[in-house]
């Protein structure tokens, strides 16, 4: 026999829905979606394979090459690249924090 009132049943259903959708609404998930969207946009605007083929073999020339390539692209590509880089850094930060808190045990 079910002894829950209607209010209790509605509240518990809402709590269940909130807990179910929580991973999809987090800021880390949003950052991953932004990274995917920005990477897709970069791929639509720039032929990435050609940029990588044109990259110099010498490692000391790589930073200058990529800065020049960034400088000579359109504004939308620059914005998408900065957005993707920011989202990637934020996602890695969130992931590393989640890993560090899951392995740390409290000693009290």
C-alpha cells in the first residue's frame, strides 16, 4: 500500500527529474558542447588538413607559423578558435577537479 500524498509524489517526481537531467545541464557539459560547436565551425571555415600539411617540420618555427596563420584568418575563425580553446581549458579544469575530488578521501 502506498502512503504517499499527492504533494509528496509530485515533489519526489520533480526531484527525480532534476537529478536525472543534472549531468546534462552542468557547466562542464556546456563547455564540451561549446568546444564541439566551435571545432565544427572551424572545420567549416578552414581546411585544417592543409594548415597541418603546411606547418614547418622544425619545432622552433611552429609558434610563429601558427601565430601567422591565426593572424591571417577571418575574424569568425579567430573567435571560434579562442572560444574552442577557452572551452577546452575549462573542460580540462573541470575534469581534473572532478578526478581530484573523487580520489581524495576525508580523514576526520
